[in-house]
């Protein structure tokens, strides 16, 4: 008998052979049982029927019987360098060693939950050198990031993450500077004007950078996609606003309802806009998005009552200050009527189905640490909720594996196959049978090396 997978057995050999594991390859459907996976030089060297792998001197061989292996997950919408509550300073304002320790801890939490890659959607510009340092480390998740988000004129609640770009003629120099500082893509935000948006997308194209972000309030969905915005963050009213009478004022009408009447008013405005949309026009728009290769990170917890996503287990994942703030804030959702909740879930389920039918691909994202989302577990919650909203377990898992690989243009991640990076998540139960089994983390491998203590299987 070979030793079972255990963190204490993280020896360094010339190769690692995990024997008799069930493979969830993700580039094809289903499970391939009884396989030996040979890992060498950080990659999957071979996937063989159990018993056909031959150990060499110095190999580490472990028994994977009863385990399911799938690609490591990617959180495609997170903020690793954001404050997790209103009273906390931004990491950029902390002493450098403390900021490094804080962000490193957040990334390590991701690994404990099987998340081997993250896409950061906004950090202060002065944190870019630290981000570059951390993503060069082989013991932390892969990281791609936008750096500061590009917004229009400042408002009282501007957070310091923004660069306020008000003149189109300044876009080219700014984007070139940020590209030189190592960003992987450009993120635009709500208050960018149509003229600045056009200049930013052109400058991003000139620098070989994808454009992501919020569809600006003053830009139509169709125009944003036509300009080359193929990574869209959040996925509800901002996508179908073109198909409503409100048009570009749809999102501001939601924000206005929220400020005046709280969450119930916000959700009723969601419901009214969705019920009043031109469904035929929406489906035509979604087809254009699919043909353009658009990826959407829907973040459903922003479009439904937060108490559906956050309970005692989730609160325990947060820092003490964030936990206290969230525990109080969740009370705002207690009085949302059951019939409104049911309608919102039904609307979002239909909306997601129409997007997927049109070829729009989804990316899983937690938006941590905003809205009480902890690093790691909240991505699992997002996958579970995708299934509740109509995706199959395989489709949900694809949003954190294959689809991120496609969005990032990488052939070496997101799949369990020969030649791929050995960024692997080992589970003690099959997530294709029950998506909740994504919590049953037994072990995690990053670049062919076992990494620290895994989250406990539930």
C-alpha cells in the first residue's frame, strides 16, 4: 500500500505519482476513474490506467483511492488588497511588511480552498510593486491584476483605488504607463464618459491589454462590447439595460431606489426593469455578446439578498472587525418578502439561461472582501449558487477552471490533461454529483508541489 495523501508527506522527489484517483478533466464531461497521475517538473507528465505507472528511484508515490482530482480553481473577480471593513486602512497605508503579510495571508487562504489563481479587479497604484513581488512567488496562487481602476470625475465616495480620467487625450499616456508597471488588463468604472471610454479602449488595444470592468453608466452595453470590452464584471441590469425603456439610466435608477428605500426598493427596481425589458431585443444583444467572445463574471450575491449567501460558517471566515460589521448588516435583509425573493431568483435563473444559450461564458468571482465575502470559501459559495440558478455542476465548475483558461488565453491551466500545469484540487467527494462537495478539500497542489494545510472537508 502506498501512503495516503497527507500534508505531512509533502516530500520532494524527482516525480510524484498519485495512484488510483478519479479524474475530473473539465475539458470533457464526466469522471475518469482509476487513473495514476504522474507529475514531473511542475506539470502533468502522464495520466495512465491504475497500475501502469512505474515508479523510479526518488519518486514520491501516494494513494489517491477514493479521491477526485480536478483543476485548481480561479477566482476571477477579487480584491486581494482592499480593506475588508469601513474602519480598516487600505493595505497601501500600512507599513510595507504588514501589507505584505496581510495580502500573503489572503492568498494562502485561497490555496487552502483549492484556489490556485486569482484575477484582481482593483488595487491602489502604489501597491503594484508589491503585487509584482508576490506573483513571482511559486508558493502563492497565480495572479493577474488591473491595478487602479479608471473612473471619471471624483465623487464623495471615491475610494482611492481610482485614477480619475476626465480628458480623452490623457488616456494613451496613462495606459502606456500602467502597462509599463505590469498590469495585465485595464479596468474601467461607472463614471467614465463615452469619449474617455473610447480613448481608453483604443489605448488598451494599442498596448495589447484586455478591457474589463463595469459598463459605464453613460455607455450602452452594445457600444461597450463593440469597443472591445470582452470581460464584463457583474451580470444583471448592466447587461440588459439596452433592452429597457430606462436605457443608460437603468443602473442609476437602481442606485437611486436603493439610497431612498433600502434593499427592498433596490430589488423591486431590479424586478420592474427585468419584467419591463424587451426580451427579444435582449436575446439579440446577448447573441452579439456571444459572437464577440464576451466573458461575464456575474457575482450573483450582488443581485440577491446577501443572507442567502452568508451565514455563521461564512462569517467565521472573516476578520473580527469585518465579522462584526457583517453580522449587523445582514439584518437589513431579514424583511425582504418571500415572494420578492422567489421572483428575483426566477428572474436571475432565466437571465443566466438566456446568456448561456447565446454563447456568453461565465467566470466565477467572489468580489471578496466586499459584501461579507471571505477569501476562498466565498468562491465555493458562488459555484453552489450557480447550480441553484440553473447551471449544471459541470457548467458551474467550468466557470472557475476551463473558462478562466479561455479568458486568459492559457492552454496550461483549467484542465487535467498531459502537459498542463499541476495546479490540482483533490476532493474526497464528487462535485459533479453534488456541487457542495467542492468544500471537501483533501489536498491542493500548486505547480507540482503540495501546499499548506487544506481547508477541512465538511
